């Protein structure tokens, strides 16, 4: 398996002048514990970005660094000795870990709240131990063992959950195990004729694409968390990638999977298609570890694209942009990548982009009176003549809605930098900012109202005299019936009550988007954070159906009890 980069615990990405280093057992990427940091906020951000944010937010940059990793508080492991010994007998000593480093690395996910807690030295969500099963059989056996000893099990993929999916909360406060699937990370079969590849859940996107690329294939699932998230995690959360408008959401890429549960093994999905009753595969997709551990996936792949065309367009208004996308969607003409930024996101991105190209673009948009407009990045991939034909059909529609072409460099630059934002988030958090995202989806009809409602709720909740949040929104995925909205929120952090500040804003935004007709989540999943609202979307009877399925597969309720189902 190609080497996978390191996981960190207080931010995103590798590095860390102050972090500890270590080498882990087979399959566990070990290394520095925290990202590289410039402790001085005056130099940590590009000048233009800092000036813009200071003006927009009423924010004064100040150093708010995380505590040193050595100061993070970690309670002693509560794993009972008999359970530990039984796990060692099953998996071997090196695959049952209770050491500080192993537990800290699997403490929670990467939401703003998760990172705030860890930056403040709180690792109360750390598991009592980490186990690394190597096969479906070992996973089933370890689930039986945990059920017998009353130990909670939290599957761990890349640790990139942003909805509290790894918080390990348990109403009965039992000891908890992080089940790290990184040892199950190899490709076991490639069926080129059927476009099917069987792979372990612990493999990450870059490694998988490398293996597929050698065969002229691709999966094409590219979420912003691509560097760290795993294939099993994508399935467990119903992830969507940046090209999902074209290649489909991750749900659509899963042809089948194996789910190890305390009640036994489920083999789900029968490609190419089946009418044998309701689709049980759908129960495992989005199950977030609450029904068991996904131990194998059969994924639908495609030939690697021979051509890629990425470019930028500019609409005069947000309404024009939405109307243009809706029209493309109705006629099945949406490109593979569609990303329409609202005026606030467009302005901020243009100001923050450095270099001559960005300066020229700003000038050109001003000259064409589009400085307050909305940037659209589109991308087409595939066979050259198909890409040409699809683009040729879409361009007149864009023009009919007033879009002006701003060129390939904008599209290419977006493609080149599309995984950098999470690294910037670390630096913004170091300088006293609240930085978080939220997402939803709505029909084309409801979308404008959802957009307005979320913005009003966030402004009301986070606004203070002389201070306003910066709310940057884009449409990230288009469908015939509607689209998703993705909001990036920046605000001056309340240094006294930072957790409460975001919890209040998130609650207000969620209430507002549900009332306006948005979905609870488009691709981040339910986790612990969205649980209280699940019944609003699926109804009380829907929650009861899910509870009954869980009761059958996991009678002792040991599988990730803190997520998905409301208390
Ligand atoms: C900076 C950033 C950018 C992001 N961008 C995107 C994006 O563009 N699109 C998107 O969809 N999401 C995005 N996310 C959210 C996150 O990356 C996804 O939810 C991803 O699918 C999680 O994968 P993971 O391997 O990290 O899973 P984890 O975070 O480890 O786990 C997520 C949940 O799934 C469960 N789980 C994990 N593996 C298994 C398994 N094998 N069997 C059963 N349950 C399992 C866990 O218990 C947990 O409840 C982003 C997150 C961050 C921090």
C-alpha cells in the first residue's frame, strides 16, 4: 500500500515543531502530533487576507496558540483487564493500544468544536484503547467480545468527521474502543470489465487513486478532506466530493459492502441491479458506525479521464447564477464540477488570492462591472469529444443567464489549490478566529429562502456591535431537483466562551435552514451534532425504524451509541 500521511490532533495536516514523534505498528500512520505553526498572527496570514478580515469582522489578530501536546489532559484508560487480555489474545499485543499517543490521535474528529477542545487541552472524548483488526473475521470476533464485556466500539477511519461522529458518547458511560480500520486497506480485486474494485475500508483517496491510476482507472471521489479521509468513512457518512455532480455521490459509487455487526456479517449490494425487495445496502450507507463496522467495499470505478477542462465564469448576481445552474440541471447539462460562489465568497477569494493573475482578474471584473458578482468554477472530465460536446451545449445556457467567461486560469488555479483551505484554518484559529462550515441542500424552489434564512440566523447569532461574521456561501453540488449550499463562517472568537459561541450559532442556523426547507445535512452526516434534529427530517416513525434495525444488529447498543439516533 502506498504510504499514507500523518494524522495530527490539534489541526489539519502534517508538521509540528513542538510535536512528539513516534513509529506505530503496521498500517498506523504515526508521526508528529500537531501541525506546523507560526505563532505570530501578524505574519501567519497573507497581508491582504488579514487586512480584509480585520475590516470585515472587526477582528484584531492575536496569538491564540494551542496548548502543547504534552499538556493535553487524558484520563487513565478504563478498559477492563479481562477485556484487554481477550483483545490481545485475538489481535496480538501490537494491535491493542492503550498508550497516550494512540488514544490522543483518535480523540474525536476535526470540527471546529473538536479542535477547540483539543487546543484547550481537553481530550475527554479520547477512547480508552485503540484496536486494529486486520479482517472481517477479526472484527466480528472483537464485536462479540466487546458485547460480552460491555465495551463501546467507535469505528475510526481518517478521523475527519465534522459532526462529532467520533465523540464516543455513551449514555451508560461504558469504556470505549476506537476500532481503527487502517490495517484493512488493500485492493483485493479489480474487475476492469465490470468497473468494480474490491478494497478495504481503511484506504485513503490518494493511495486508492494511485493504485487505480496504474490501471488507467479512477474513482473520482474528491472531498476537501481527501488527504486523510478513508473509503470506509465516505460510505459510513454518505460523503460527496467536489466532482460528485458528475461522478455521483459516494453512495452511488458503492456497489456493495461487507458490514460486520455484533449479530453477524451482512453482505450487501448486488451489482449491476436487483429488485429483491428494499435495498438493504442503503441501511449501511450513512450508518456512521451505529450498526457495525464496514470491513470491505465494492466500488464502481471508471476510466481515468483523457481530458480535463476547468474554467471560470462570472454572473452579475447570485440569482442569475442559481437560475443558470438550474437551467443546466433541468437539461442534464451540468458539468462534473460546479461551484458557484456568492458575492461575499467571490470577493473574499479574489482578495485573498495572491499573484499577478488574481490582480488582473480583479481588474477585468471591475472593468466589466462584475466586481460584486458571483464566480462560477466549472470542470468537465472524460473523453475529449464528449467533453467538447457537453461544454458546447452548456456554454450558450450560461451566456443566456448573463455569465461572462473569465478563463481557464481561474479554473486551473481552483483545481490546484482545492485542498489548501483546511491548512489555512489552523492558522486562522491560531490568530483568534472562529472558523467553521455548515452545509445543507434544498430544491431549486426553496434554495433562495434557505440561503437567506441561514445567513440571517448566523448574522443575528454571531453579530456584535462593531463586529460581523463573514459568511461565504457556495453551491457545491447540483441535481435536477436542487442543489447543496456550503457556508464557511468566520468571526472574531469569543475568547471567554468560544464553544458556546459556535453552539448557539449552529443551533440557530440549523433551526433556520430546516424551517426554510433545507435538509439537515447534505454530506457531513448526522454524527452527534445533528442528532437532536433527525426526527425533523425522517419523522418519529422513521427514527423508530432505524432504532429497530439497530436493536436487531446491535442488541447491547455498543456500536457508536453517541451518533445518528437521538436520545
Ligand atoms: C477540512 C474538512 C473538509 C471536509 N470536506 C468534505 C467534503 O468535501 N465532502 C464530504 O463529504 N465530507 C467532507 N468532510 C467531512 C469528512 O471528511 C467526511 O465525513 C468523511 O467521509 C469522513 O471520513 P473518515 O474516514 O475521516 O471517517 P471518520 O471521521 O473516521 O468517521 C466518520 C464516521 O464514520 C464512522 N466510520 C468510519 N469508518 C467506518 C467504517 N469502516 N465502518 C463503519 N463506520 C465507520 C465513524 O465511526 C464516524 O461516525 C470534511 C472534513 C474536514 C475536516
